[in-house]
C-alpha cells in the first residue's frame, strides 16, 4: 500500500464526511496495523497535506512502516 492508494479515503476525510473513528474503521487501514495515535497524527491530520504527500508519497509500502515506542 502506498500513500497515494489512500487518496479516495483522504478525499472523504477532506470533505468532512469522516470522523476519526470512521476513518480508522476503513478497510484500507487494516493492513498497516498502526496504533490509533499514529494513524490520527500521520494520516488523519496530515495525509492530504501537499507537502506531506510530496515528502512521504514515495514510501513504497506503508504497511512496512512501524511505530517505534520508547
């Protein structure tokens, strides 16, 4: 899964049609198995930001990105 694969989901979020709970429940977000705080901060808050997409759009497999906990 690439960040660009989530563009339909990001469009729905942009339109204000998704709360974080509904965003989190989307089947396309099952694969990464990221903690909710990472999903919220990384994708829900910034996933449609042009600069963010430019910087991270080349990530070939978002599911391979893992959160590091202290």
